[in-house]
C-alpha cells in the first residue's frame, strides 16, 4: 500500500507538471535571456537559469511533457503489439507458440538504446524514432507476460466451459483471457514506463532523442556537462526529475503488483 | 541434458544467423548512397559508379550479404566507407575496452548486490532491511550516466582522487588503468547493483521459508551456515537469469558511460560511426553487440540447466 501511495504521488507530480505546462509555466522555457544567465536557486527563478538564461523550472515542466509523451507512445506500441502476440502464443498450438516466443527472443537481442541508435542512423534522430525504437524493444516484455498469463487462464475451468460451449477462440481471448491478464499488463506497463523514461533520457543525453529547442530532461543533463564544475545545479535539477519519474513508475508498478497479487506483497 | 544443451546451441546459431540478416537488411534499405556520402555532392557519375563497385554495393543484396557475413566469420568486417580503414582490428581493440568496463561494472554490481540483498532478506522485518530495500529502489531510478556525472563531480573535480575520464591500456600502466576504470565501473555497476539487490533479496526470501532450510537447521546448522550451504545455491537460479539479462543491459549501458568518461570503447565507436554515416562500421558494431546479447542469453540458458537439476529432464 505504501509503494502504491508514494508511487502514485510521484507520478502524479510529473503528470501535474506536464499538464500545467500546457497552460502556464513561470517563464517561457525556450526564451534566451542573456541578462539572467546562470542564476542560482531561489529568487524569481526557483530552480535558477541555464547558460542561456532559460528558466530551469519551466524547462523541467515542459520536459515532463516530453517524458510522458515518449513513455505513453512507447508503452502503447509495446502493449498493442505485444499483448495480442502473447495471447496468440499462449492459445495456439505448441509449435506456433514456440515460434512466436523465439521471434520474441530475437527482438530482445536488440535493446532499446541500440535500436534507437540504428533508427537514428537510418531515419534521423528525433523524439519519434526514439519512441518507436523504445516501443519495439519493449514488445517482448509484454508478449512474455501476456503469454504466461494466458497459459494460466487457459487451464482454468471457466475457459474449459466456454470452449465446451462452442465459443470461438477470439471470443475466449477477448472475454476471458484479456480481462484476467489485465492486472499483469498494467503492472508491466508501469514498469516499462520507467524503463522508457530512462531510455529517452539516455538517448537525449547522447543526442539521439528529442531535438533542441524542445526541452528534454536527458538533453538538459547533457548540456549541463560543460559547466558541471561551476554549476552542478544544472545537472542536479534534471537528474532529480528523471529519478523522481522512474522511482514513481517503479513504485507504482510494485504497489499495483502487491494489490493485484497479495502473495507477492512480502517479496520484492 | 545433452539433448537440451544441443537444442540451445541450435537455437543460438539460428538466432545469430537471423539477427545478422536483420542487421544487414536494415542497413541495406537505408535511404542514401554510401558512395555519395563518401565522395560528397560534387562527385561525377563515373566516380560514383567506380566507388560503388569498389565498395561492392552495386552487386545483388544476397551476394553482398554472403560476402559480408563470410568475411565477418573470418574476422574481416570490411573497410570503412569513410576512412577506408579495415574495420575488424579497430573493432576488436574497442571491444576490449568495453569488455573491461562491463566486467568491472558486473563485479561492482555483484559485490554490492549479494551481501546487500541477502541482508535485506534476512532482516526483512527490521528497519535495517527495509532501509536497504528503499536504497536499492532509489538506486534503480538513477540513470548510469547521471551516476557518472555525480561521481566525476565528487571524486575527480572536488577530491581530485581519480581521473575524470580517458583510458590507459592495462599493458601500458596497470596502476593508471585501474584508476581510470574505477569511476566508469562504479557508475555502471552501482545502478545494476541496485537492480540486482532487489532480485537477490526476493530469491533469498523465497528460500528462507523452504522446508529444506528448516531441515538443515534441525540438523544443527546455525542460520548463517544453513543459508550459505543450502539457501544461496537455490537462490542463485533466478539470480543467474537476471544476471544474464543484466549483462546485456550493461553491454548497452556501457555505450552511454563511455560517452561520459570519453573511453575509446565500442559505444563511442558506434556513436562516431553514426554521426559520420559510416554505415558498414555501424553494421559491424551492431552485429557484435547483438551477438553479444544473444551469447549471454545462451550461456544463461545452459547455466540454468546445470544449476537446477529439475530442469534437466523436462
């Protein structure tokens, strides 16, 4: 319960910052203001300003939008493709299930970061290629969890009854399997979201993610590097933002798992 | 057991083959002409045709693939379209740096995770155990490159104990080599250590409730002895699986950490090759990394069978 609450609050904070940024930010996040360069904490700019005089808090708020955007699209791609594949693998004859899982393992050999760099080399690096790459790399986790859940549901008596009653495979998949594995999928989505946030930050840090001037936490960190010795604050602020988002989604995932499967509550 | 291992070998070989085709096709369908990239926009059509022939990219894709993969099997990754140097020797050199980093990172992770995870499990009802769990949760949320930036700030900039980056080969100066490896390995390993701690805790916690541990205690073993002799081996099965997955994560995480510490590894070679559109080099590096991940998964699968006798027959 504690995980769920703390996770919920942290994620809520990120979502709030992102939503609020559509209507209001303390300053224009991309406005260059040479007169107010490198201001410290406090004052009119709560988190200070960067080397161009841009307000850090405003950048963090709009950056939250980028982070959530990447997470939602990447996890969406993974869930929409991975879940049916996993259910298919769990419901079909053994050989087909095995085949789907082998292909799955092969995709697993292309981690998100590597895939995004490859996509960047081919299509040019930006937020879209990063999202798609992270999404594709996350498909196997959804397929795996959906398959193992499906195998469990398929051995239950109510599925046996539905099959005896002549229901089609599709009906069984949609009416019985999907609702029963939705808990597992929600937990997976939360954990995958945290991984997507980390991947986007790493990619932007390497210059393969969100392009300037759109604010992104990873790129803020990268830009902070040249002034790190004199202004560690520039790295600290986006660093904490990333950690808060990742911690939030991980705790939320853990909390939901405890909620949905009390047997696991004492473990991880 | 032999049949099971042989089956794994077959799956591994087929996976590598398919992965190599995927990597090759991905790079081959690229928009843009490597000859044009190499020569610039003012190249004459004759020169372009000559360069294409020189690169071998005017031949059918199937021929190109077999030519490339045949070379790779002999350690020949071709010549860079941009620098015209042979890719293989440089790749091998860079791989060495990355493997040092990954190995040291793994060591850091294990040294942290096994005691911390076991402690958190044994003391799971105490505040100290919960504290370790909480710390690991925070550790998981810190990206390796951020850990790197913080470590550089503390140990290189403020305290001046260790270099902030750069690479000294081990055969040149072993002391400098180690000093240079500490911060990158820590930034890579601390985060993975936090992830691993959670799994070690969960696995040890699982074995603590088992009957065989109670039997071991009733034989007269002290709790610590029972845990070390009987519990940890059983706990190692799920941990080895995660370790394998993490090794793959470390290999890719090294790409970012190499950037922070300016290490001449495979990751920085990949990023440089991408920015100069040196596609044959990109292709070679991606293949090496992907095969690395597949190899790790294969070894984990086999180890799994060896560690857990119950899986041998099934």
